[in-house]
């Protein structure tokens, strides 16, 4: 056959096939609620396993795993085992959206995570579309602002943390010269906004408001400016490592203000990074101050230590609570998924390590925190 | 060619039916891979074809994506309007990033483009209009005649069509005049300028092309993920893109595509083993660069070369004799060259001191002198590579000092180089085609608007190239790589390439260096024929026999100044010439005998 | 005024670190024609090595530095062997090849020490000096001092010793160097080891100033490379000036433009390089046609 005819044949064959394909339905499975017909409950745990925030991810995984193992040891949920699978979002919101799509396509019924508010916010639209409930340890109010019926917090929001903190500092201790330093990430911004609002409601204006970036390592410029204002309190709105570095450098520059902050300041990573001497006297607003608060936390800490060989802390406890809530909801709803599971979660009343969970419309379960002060490397509840 | 079309057809059909076999996550991965393939093609055009280090490709990607995001969510424009504006924005940024390329190359350009990419990431992470670290979400679904493009399956088809067109255009550019000029610039920018390729414009074109492809990728990405955040446009992804292009084979457009798809899929597969994946990835990259620098695309060529070496015995290509051209078409006798008072100083070294000479139209002039006397410096000044410290040169009355090499090429000046500057990674035929292509860069408008014009011009050029190669006896070597040819053949090719530009003045820098007696005779014949066809020839030579027998007049330079100027017979017996050039202990009788028969 | 001087001091401290990194880059390029993008990761390894010795083995900090330099020097010899085929290749191949190697180093560091990293307490525990209202972290002065010593040592080595002269000869013309009996391979290996040692010194010094984690090398490497280019690539005094310049630029940009400091630094860098494309002290290369 001549080249000309071969070409014609190939082209017409191609045209025919194209026509045929357009006549067929478009590819892709139609989205229907996948009814899982038995077998283990697949729950995804999504967190950063690499990078600076990976310690959070590790703690969360350990806390959730402990909860899952405890339930499985007692026979699982209505006889079905719990299967946790860990996904790395690399702290990157776009990778998070990828993971969300993956979870949606692989039949997971719920998700625990992430600890980074920015990543969680990015994932919410996809999870909402696929009707997968998610309990996050992020605390940014931006999560609630998405108004997704599938998003839940396993702790208080920044508003609660900072309201409690402001009350303690301004109302109880009478400290009015307050400087802020926060990063411009989702969490930092949320903290700054919440704390500034809490101060404003008390008629207090910050003497300085410095913003740094999330991967900054040298804060001399911002801290020098703060030092000049001679504040009584330095509020730090950053994640663990960065907060520790800020405090360390602040002390090196001779800033003697009281350091104050929310959940990240209650972690061992903050303590190590800042150095015990520098972290001394830090005021922390947190719903889970230490493992010795009550019997439940002691038991949890003991089990955690046994299972993972290290001390438990806030994020592990949060994930533990979050996991338990999902398992309880699954049990109460007899293994429902999608909207029904979300409703069941909302209806769950759970006495957790962080307090008593009662979920409201915005997905927040805990509405109060406590104040602790770091002394000799330990976070102890402050005398009111 | 038939196989190629067949292969493309099969791939095209396979690509069309691919979505039917993939789950929802799988098609998402493929969609992202296509976006990266577009980025890789753009990067390949700039780096592989144009030789420009472009570490800002990811910034072009980001500018376009963010432009779409900001214009749709903040300014309320429709998706497709925003897309067009985003492409314009990307192109403008491409021009901006291309400006440093006019001043520097290689690692300097590398760090500048890298720095600009970091600057972009920094701005995007902190500015409020870009949503800072949280990025911008809620980009609207692109509307397309009622088709629901939120379905990643249907989006795939949009991507496929766009990609097909983009790939086709890239291949078209790479294999025709514009791409050829860019490759010449990549191989040797000095020689490229000398054959008329406007290097600054070409460098800018490379960046604009890269930024347009980055722009298209950005638009598709914004419409697919509908969420933009700074991490996607980070340096880590830039290096991943670079790895895709290098591993795939940066000089081949298809290689870039293969590299992009392969690495995208690999990254997905290894996503749960990130640390070990990173380790393995790094090892693979190092091995590829060390063992297979031409990338995956270069492997078939290497295999065929090994296979062919085992099969065939001798290369049967031979150098045919030079066929003198017919009478000059315009009846001209070449251009006259007037050099007056040229001095050139290099920071403390006076290379040339008040040199003046004038070459009549149609003359064959020899320029001789001891090493270091400034001969090549003089050539470099006349051909626009150096600027003068004082004095001027003019060709047929038009001043040439202070002009760029490619402008001089247009005025009818051509040259060869002392150390042979052929375009090493192009074939012999391509070397000649570049020089034959006399079209101005303005004619590049035909690329997007009238490609048939380009194809017609190509056919034309190839016919003329065949004739030129035939004339110089190089037909058998048309597809060879210049570096694989014997030295004498390379020299002849350089002359052929210079003549392809249709000059009126030809400068030959030591054309006989390294040639044996027979080849020198052939060279003499070629130069005479060139002069007879209406070209003035000036040659620098050390081979005194050739100079004396070939040249009408000889100028002798020593220590940067002219010490003699006259016919060979006159000059050879001057005592100061003998002393400067030959040393006073030399026996000059042989030279005198050779010159005066 | 106080802020101006405070920023100056801070900038000099980091500038000294960038200068050390830049010197390593320039030394390796000048002797081997290799642009080593894995240099930043070598700095990171040095930081980890020094801080690990310092913190777990309780070796005094100023003893852990030479130990770390030795370790990295040895690693440098290995790296040189592996990267030798890349020398004098074109820039993109060198770039991606050394970046690949950097990825290997980074992942090895993550596997060995974990992804989170650790903070290093300042080895100089005295209170900051107060000079006319400017707080001088004592440690910054120590860094400046050590960096200066290292620079003097390097310059003396290159100009006064036989090995150093041999290295200069190889840089100028490695064929001629072989002709006069210099073992080029060994000379290159030593140059690389010194470069790696400088990287380790930079890493060890910077560890208490910043935070040691596997990504430490990225930003330091890029800024160090920019510093080397700013001063004139291959030029040792240029590297020092370039390093200090980048450090000061960085510090002032952070003070004025806060979060946008990187944007400003790289825009200014681009403008400077556009004006002097071969760097402040670089030599113009002549096109030999």
C-alpha cells in the first residue's frame, strides 16, 4: 500500500474511534456514596512527616495509633477492626490537596489531621465534596470559616486560647505593655488576629506588632524593635521551633519581658529549642497542660510511654481524643459514612483528655483552656 | 518520517483513551504530569535548544497561575480573560528575566535567574494580594461550552489538546530556522553572530518562549487544582523540573516530555517513602549526569551508534573536489576594506598601534607577522568582536567598527576562525543551513501566524544547502557531526559556512593551519575561485609559500604596528620584515627565490 | 542610630558565615572548574557534626569544630572522587549533578538525625556586651574572629606554602602543572577537602545562630554562591567581600523591608551583577577568537 493510502487509512480509523468514544459516556466513575460493606474501617491520618513541623506529625500519629490499638484490643468497632494509614502532606497545602484526592478515591471513611491549619483549609473543599469527615488539630479560626459540615476541631480555636491568655495577663496580672511577634503563616496570622482582638476588647493596644516569615531563622531586626519599646509581655504567635528560636534570641538580646503564647509553647520541642533557662517563666495557654493533671491523663501518659517509649504531650493527647471521637461516632452510628457520620460526630459527647467535648455548629468541641507557667522545665498550672 | 507519523498516531490514540483506564486519583496524577510536561518543554527550549540557563521557569509558572487566581477571585474577570492576561504577564516577566541574559551567561546567569525565582517566591509568600502563605483558593471552574471541567477526566482532554498543539509548535520551532539559530547560539555564540544570527534577540526569544510555555502550564494548573499556594512554585520544584529536563535529555523536546512524565509518575509512586525516595532520586540524578549526559532521549542514538559500529566496517564518505562557482551573479568584484589608524589597548597591553591599510575590491590580501603581532586582534576588530580604542575601519565606505557581528554579517562580511568554531552539536548540513538563512528576525512573525511560509523557506534553504555542499565537495558528510570529521574537512566546512552567508568580504584566519601539502593546494584553488566569484579575501597566514603564491598584496604586522605593505616580492626582501618575522640569522635566499621565479 | 549599628553587627556576623561558604565555593571552582551546588549541604553536615559532638559527646565547642572539619574534610575527599567526572562539563550538567548529590546528603542527614532538627545552645554563655546601647552578642564577635583567622590561614596557605602554590598553578593551567611535576589529582582532592573544611567551619559557627536541620544548607548555599559570584567567582578576597556584602544587605533589608528581605536582596544582587557581570573583583575574560 502506498504511503498516501496508509495515511488515509490511519486517519479515518482514528476519526472513527474518536467518534465512537464521544458517543460512549465520559470516563470516570460516577460519584456515589460508597457503602462500605464490612471489613476494617479505614481512617487516614494526614500530617507532615518531613520538615520542621514533622515532630507534630509524629506525635499525632502516635496518639491516634494508641487510640486505635486500644479499641482494636477490645474488639474494634462493633466487631470490625480499625485500620489507620499515615499520609505525609509535607506541610505543603498543595500536597495536602493531592492527599485529599487520594483519600477520597481509596475508600477512607474519615480523616485525622492535619496539625497545620493552612494545609487543613486547603484540603477541606475536597473532603467536603467527597463527604469525608475530618477532625483536625489545627486551631486557626479559618477552618471554621470554611463552614464545612465535615470539619471538626479536636481542640479549641485560637480565639479561645488567646482570650484566656489575655484575661490572665491583662485582667489578672495587670500587664498592659504587650508586644506581639508572629509569623505570617495561617496559624501565626490566626494567633495574631485573635490575640489583638482579645486585647482590644480590654482596651489594650500592643506597643509593637512584628511579623516574621515562617522559615525565618534570624529575628534580630524584629526583636531589636521590640526591645526598644520595653514591653512587659512578649506574645509569640509561631509554631514550636520558630517560637523557641524567637525566645532564645530575645533573651540573647536582653529582652526580659514575660513570654506568653498558646499551645506550641507547651511542647518539649519549644523547651529544647529555646533552652530551659530561656523558657523559664513562659506563660502558656493550653487545654492539656501536663500528663499529671488527672487520672485520665496519667493513664494516657503511661500507655503512651509504654507503646512509644517517650513522654506524651498536647498533640498526642489531641489526636488521641480526636481518634476516640471518630471511633465513638462510628460505633454510635453503626458504621455510617458521609453525612451521617458527620452528624454522628457532631452529636458525640466525649470526656476527653482535653476536657469535655460538645460540638457546635462550627465544629468546635472544646471551648476553654487553662493557663500554665513553665518552671524548671515543667509546665505547671498557674496559681489563679 | 513515516514511522514517526505512525508512532505519533498510535501514541495519540493511546493518550485519547487513557482516562478510561484510570481511577479518579490516577487521572489527577496524569493531569499534573501534563502540566509539568509543558513546563519541561518550555525549559528545554530555553536551555536545551537556546543554551540559556533558566532557573526561573518555576517563577513563570507561578506568575501565570497567580495572575489567573488574582484576576478571577479578586478582580472578577472571567477565567479565559484572566488566562490571556496571565500569558501576557508571564511573557513580560520572561522579558524581564531575559535582560540579565544579555549581559552574562553560564553560572552567573544561573544565580541571577535563581535569585529572581527566590524573589518571586518571597513576594508571593508575604504579599496580601496573593493570600500570603495560605494562597488563593476558589478559582472558578473554566467555562467551556457547557462542559463541566471540574471533572478531571474532561479536563484531561482540554489539557491533551493544548499540550498537543504546544508540543507541535515547540518541535516546529526547534527543527526550523529559529530553532537552528538558537542551537547555533548555544554551540558557539561568537560564530553564530558571525554568520548573522542576532544573539541578543535570540537570547530574549529563548526566555520569552520559556515563559509562554510556563504561562500556559500555569493557566492549566490554575484551572485544574483551582488553588494556588507558594510551595508549588518553590526552588525544590525548580530543581525537580531541571532534573526532568536533564534526565529526559534537554536538547530533545520529546526527551523533556519523557523526563517530565517519568519523574512525575515516579514522584507519585514514591510519595509515601519521601526520605528514601529523595535519596534514590539524588543517586539516579548523579548517575544520569555522569553516565548519560544526553539523557534518556540520547540513549537510542547511543545504542544505534554502538550497533552500527559493530555492523559496518568503513565509512565510505569521501571529500569530493571543490567545484568552482560560475561567474558572479551581480557582476560585483567584492568590497573594499579601509582601515585607518586603528589602535587597541587591553588594560596595559597595546595590541595594535595606529594600524592603517586599505584593501582594494577583488584583491586577495595577506596579513602576516610573528605570533603576538596583533593579526587576529585586527580581524576581531573588523568583524565586530572587539571594540577599538582609536581609529576606524570601513567596508565600501560603511563604517564597521562599533557594530555587532551579526550586523556586519548582513553588510556582507564573513570570516573563519583561527581555532575552528563550528557548531559542534549540529550536523554539517545544519551548520550550512544556519549561515544560508538570511531572514531577519522580524520574519519570525510567520511562526505563529503563517507556518507554511516557514516550511516553504525551509525547503528552499535545503535545496541551496545541497548545492553549496556539493560545490565544496561535502555532500557525503551532510549528516555527520563536525567533530567526528578529519581536520582538513572541518576547515573546508568552515569556509563553506562562511561563503553561505553570501559575503562580499571574507576574512580567513590561518586557513592553512594543520593542512598538509595537498590540502593547501586545494585551499589555494578555493580561495582563488572565491575571489573570482566576486569576493574580496583577506587572510592571515603563517604558511609563507601559500601567502606568496596566492596573495596580490601582503601587509606585515609586528608588535602591533604595520612594518611593510606591498606585493609579496617587495615585502619578502625588506630587511625589517626579515628581521621581525624570520630573525636575522635566517637564510632568506629561499624565500626570495620562491617569490621571484 | 542604635538600630543602624545593631543591624550592622548582626549583618557582619552572618556576613562572616557567608564569606566562609563563598570561599569554599570559589576555591573549588578555581582549582577544579566545578560549581559545586552540594556545598550548602556540606555546610549542613558540618553543622550537624559539630553540634552533635558538642551536645551529645559534651566535647567543648571549640574542640568540636576542628573535629567536624576533619570529618567533613574526609567526606569532601569522597565527594571529589564521585564528582570528578563532572569537572569542566557545561554548567547545567554540573548544576543538576551536584544538586543531585546535595539531595543525597540531605536525605542521609534526615535518616541519621531526623527531620525536625535541633537547636544548639550558644557556646559563649556570657551576657551580651552593651556598647553605647548596642547589644553585641559575644558569640557574634567570636564568629567574626574565627572567620578572620580562617581567612588569613587560607590566604597564607595559598600564597606562602608549596602546596598552596601548587594549587594556584593547577588553577591557572592544569596541563602545565602536570608538566612541572604537580600531581593534579591529589592537589584537587586537597583543594576540595579544604573547601569542605571551610564549609564545616561555616556550619559549625552558624549552628548556634540559627537552627540545625537538614534544610539548613539550602538558603546558606544559595546566598553563599551569590556572595562568591558577587565578589568574582574564583576570587578568594572577592568571596570575603561578597560574603560580608550579602550579610549586610540581608540584615538591612530585613530591618527595612521585614518579610520582603529576600526579594530586596536578590533584586539588588541582580542589579549589581548586571553592572559588573563578572563580579566586583572578577577579571574580565577576553574572547579569543
